[in-house]
C-alpha cells in the first residue's frame, strides 16, 4: 500500500514556464519591480478572486504588493502602520509562529487571545471584549486554515474602535475577501492553495499604506534616499513567472479542488465523532484539513501512521507555549484571553492529508483508517 502524503505542492511544469522565462531573457530584468511582477499585481488587483458584495457600495481600488515570502507582508505591513514601540497587539494563540514573530521583530508586544469554538478564529466580539478593558494598537485575526474572516464585521470593528486590523490570511487566497478598512497578508508558499514556491502578498485599499509597504520592501528608498528603515523583500521575476502561470491555471485548480472537497467532506461526515472546522462550504475548500477528535490527537496520529497515512498537529503547541513566546503568555483574565478553546484544540485537533493531487480513493482510505483508529483506541 502506497503511503498517503500530507501535502503535495501542485506547481507549473517546466515547459509551461518557458514562454515567460524567455521574456525574462529578452528583457534581462530579473528583479526590482520588473514587468512580470507588475503584470501579476495588476491581474490580482483587477480580478481579486473573492469580490465584496455590491451592497457595500463603491470601494477604493484594491492595492496588491508582491513580496518574497509569506512572512514579509506581515512584518512590512506592521512596520508600515508605524505603531508606537512596545504597544499591545491582540492575536490568536492558535496560529503559526510567523504571526507572533512579525510583531516582536517590530518591537511590539503580542497579547494572546482565545478563538471561537466553531471557526477557530479570533472574532470581532472577542477583540471587543479585550479592547474595552485594555489598550490595543492593532488586532491581527487569522484566517485559520484558509477559513475566511468576516471582513464586514472587522471593518465595523475598525470604525467603532479606531484600532487597525491586519488579517493574517496566509492560507486563505481564493477564499478571503478584502474589506474597506482592514488589510491582509497572504502566503504563496509551495504548500498553499496558490503556491509559487516562496512569495507573499500585502493587500489593502489604502494606497498610501501599500506604497509604504512597497518602499519598505526595497530598503525604504524614495528618490534614491532611504526615507524608511526597510529591507530587501521584493519578488523576483522568476517567481512572478511561476505566479502568472499559476494564475492561468487557477480556475481549473479551483474547480478540481472544490469537487475533491465535496467528496472528502462526505467521507468524513459519516464519522459522527469527527468534526471539521466550520465556515467552509463545498464551494470554498480549506487550505489544510483539520479535524477534532474525541480523544488525544497523538493517539490517532500514531495509528494512522501505522497505516501509511501522514498527519500533522497544526498549530501545536499554541503560540503561548512556544519557548520564543511563552514570556508573553500571561493573560489579563478577560473572556478573550482565557485560551480554553485553544487548549482543547491543542489536545484533539489533527491535520489529515489534503492537497490538489489527492485521489478520491485515498480520501476513502483515510476515512476508513480514521474510523478504525477511533474504534481501536476506544476498545483499549
């Protein structure tokens, strides 16, 4: 029996890239905001995959800044906001370390919040509970495993509180809309739904903020002078070539992924004790497939491994238990920071194989092995 991989990237083949590589050869423009980078940014800004409802009225134009990693838009987006050093920033503990490290690299203090029991996200109501009692300079909700954040509700939060919101939507390209006031960061890592190897996006409707992020990605240059303390985080023309081919493949990739998710969801729905994260319709698949179990995730993970099925305990341990961040784990005792849901997820959440190339037969095999693992564990 062939092992079932947790993740398999689906990137363009070499022959598909050749026409764009020849364009690079012809221009000899390899980086520093080249024509392929500009073309990719223009396509995204004009055709963002998830438009906002027309009922929201006319919106400012979308601004898309490409960067060389999924972490760069977080770090540079925070830097561009110009927050006072040492300020408190609310973020979920149930997240990837980049969410917290981006704050610390900007000399800001992470304040760890719990997440909602259904979506596994930091919600506006949780953020309001903290903001009503303690000063916050920024809120960073996470589109957990690609589950889209409610940008209308987060826009209202910004309007009501004056606190900026930067969404860590690393895995949510194709699912996440962009609001009027909130900003967003996306990853284009090879394992993401829209993967190019390494890359990232900072997306906003604030033209001035996007320009600051762009300048920060190029050493803070303006008129050949460093007016901001920046870095080198530009996307290369080679990465943009991959991105443009992926963009041409995107509609077909989404159709296939939605069909796969509908079948996978049906397989898992037959297991009463296995719960999927809420917020994903059959037309909006997750980036990573995480389920909660009626027992310790590590027990089931061991059993699935013996069946040749790779798993991963995503976001384990939670950020407040990582050595780099545990000194910030003391909380204020508010409803937003009790971390009870986060601790429960750390105990029972398990990531199953899920990628573009997963067959329906493999999904059925996973569901069967999962049922057997649960029954075996209960009989002990």
